[in-house]
C-alpha cells in the first residue's frame, strides 16, 4: 500500500503524537465559536500556515463541522498548488497518509468517482512536497476518528470550478456517507519577504493588505462567487490557494449553500503581536469560513 509520509511535522506542527494532541487542544481552546452555524456544514475554508500562526483558525472550522456533523465519513481536502504546475487538479487516489497521529486512509471509492468525471487526474506524486493539505489531516484524525480523506491539489485556474461542481453533484447523490469539502488557502502575502509591497512597507500598508485586499477575497467567498474569486486573486494577489477555495465554494453552492459564514480572520502580524509581543514588516492573512 502506498504511504505518503509527513514532510512538515516538526516544522509546521509537532512531530510527536502527544505534543501534536496537546497543540491541537490548544488551538481548539484558543477561539470560541460565536457565530450562528448552519444546520449542516458542507464545506469550509481553512488556512495552512504553521499551527502557531493559523492553527486556531483551522481548528475553529473543524470544531464547527464537528458541532453540526459529529460523524464525517470523508473529508475532501482541496490544497493549494504551491509546487504543482499541472493544468488539471491532481488527486491522491490511493493508499494512506501518515502523520504523528497515525494513518489516514484515502477514500478510494470517492476518488474513482471523481476521476470518472474527467475534472481531475490521478497524481499522488504531486502531493509529496505540498504542505497545505498535510497540516489539516491531524485535526481530522483527532476530531473525527476513522474519517477518510481525499486530497486534491487545485491549480488557480478555471478547472477548479467544474471539479467543485462535480464533487457537489457526487456528494448530493451519496446517501450512505457524510462528505465535507475543505479548501486550504492563506490570504495576502504582503511585505518585502514576499516581493509584494504595492502600498509601501509601513503599518498602513499592512492594514490595507488585511482590511482591503483580504476583505475582497473574503467577501467573494461569503457570497459564493468562485469565478470572481479566482479572477480577483489573479489580479489582487490576495490568496495562495484560490483554486482550492474556489473548488470548495463551487461544491458548497452545488449543495445548496446560500452564503458563507466568517468565523474568524487575522494575520501573522496580529498573531505575532499577541503571542510574542513583536511585529514584522511582512504579514500573511488567514480566514476561517464555513458553508
């Protein structure tokens, strides 16, 4: 059986089982659910930085899903294509993913159904060096024992939309399993480190990145407008995984969602100030959204 080994355990999140559980619990305790949730949650958008920076937001989404749907059979995790440059979404369609918490099995039956639509291709190798999906898997293992996963890397192009719509159609016909789609993306990467400083490098520039540039992305996500979100991300550079988010939104829309719910939004700079008492000239935006 093919096993995908973790590549960022010990960097983005702890490499040991007990430490991993401890930090997940810290992430879960860091933020309280304050929004009124839909009766059932069919999709979500999570960030994928190190847990120190964005783990509490990812935990918020998974906590909301568990509150409304305690038993999930499969999580479809749409990942950002940081190092994958294929034209079609890439499905890891067989085997298991290993983390410090054990093994998460691929939903191979669902993978086959997705591949049969022609909206994605089988390519497990594309996932070997990508972290945007991996950092979500321990949350799933901790909160949804036995849940399977279906990892799909999604390029930031129009192919994300038929993929999400196809997933929505497949899920709508599924009577035996509860399946939830997750889109993994961070928001604006602003500052000299990222080569993106259209408004300079002072405090006001970082405020613009969050309050204007990130807000554009979040607004389109909440309105379930994946087409405009993709186009806006290409123009505004306000997401590193717009394809992943667009696929999740397209699936949610197909499943009848009318509007997303923003659970929390922050930046790496805000987290640094709160947790470390310092700030930086650079910042990355994060949002937690459910549908």
